[in-house]
C-alpha cells in the first residue's frame, strides 16, 4: 500500500509512505481520537480530496504491518487526507469549521477504536 498526501488546505504536511497490507481496506465511519482528549473522543471521519465542488470521499481503515507495534490500522481517505469532527458536532463538513480538523492519515493500534460502515 502506498499513501500519498500533498500539502493542502485540509492538511499542511505531506506524506509519501509505504505499508505492507494485511487484508482488504474497510469502509470507516468513526474513529476514536486521542488528539484533543486523553480519554479519547469518538469522531466522524471522512476522506477529503481536491475536488472543490465535492471534496468528501470515503475513509478507510487498512490493517498493515508496523515495524514498531506489530500491526496497526492506517486510516486514510482522499489525496487531501482525512477530516474529523467530534460525534457531537453539528454542521456540514467544511474546511472553515473550527470544530473540525484535517490529518494526512492516522495510525490506530486498536480495532476497538474504529467503527466500520
């Protein structure tokens, strides 16, 4: 699996990484994020792409080998990464909503922190 995310309005960094896949990717709807709360918070997740008229695209979880942790789940979406918002957040997906944030991708070690479609 190759993952490339260019620097963009959703995510300021850029990535080009390679992982060894362990199975097929699965469509994802929620991820438990520890970014803003040490106990974690459930967040909606979507892929984000460079189509200005329709930037939303599916987000997936792909189980991969991880040299440091054994296995992990890579959470990925479009060529502009993924976008998250807390489960309790209202409103449409937007780059301008302060309750939302973008990531190039996430690495989640535990399947219990994922909710699949």
